[in-house]
């Protein structure tokens, strides 16, 4: 499992995971939201995914964004996939 983090981005198994959590106005909690990209010779293809989990801090949410992105790329998510990127 190789990963290289830069700010809120991580390279993983040929994909780029970008953590983009957002804060809910009503509770102040942070959501898990990621954009997974695949760089091709002629274009970059991206898809956004989100999960229902909420966290008290942005840093916690970012950590879970990366874990969620890795699960999707590894094919461990039943409802999210990147096979067609």
C-alpha cells in the first residue's frame, strides 16, 4: 500500500485522492467527501464520492476521506467504484 500525501491530496495505486470535507452549518460537524482522479495520456477523469459519516474536526474528516478513497480504489466499497475511470 503506497501513498504520498501533499496537503489534502494523496496519490494511491495510480489514482489521486483529494479530501474535500465540508462543514455542516447546523451542527458544525465535518462530512466525508472525496474526489478520485485518474490521469490518462489525453485527460484527467474524476469522480466525487461521499459518505454519511460525520466528524467533530476537519482533520478527523480528512483522515477518513483518505481511508474512504483507498477503500473505493481497492474495490472494498459495495456502492462506490472507480473501475471505469
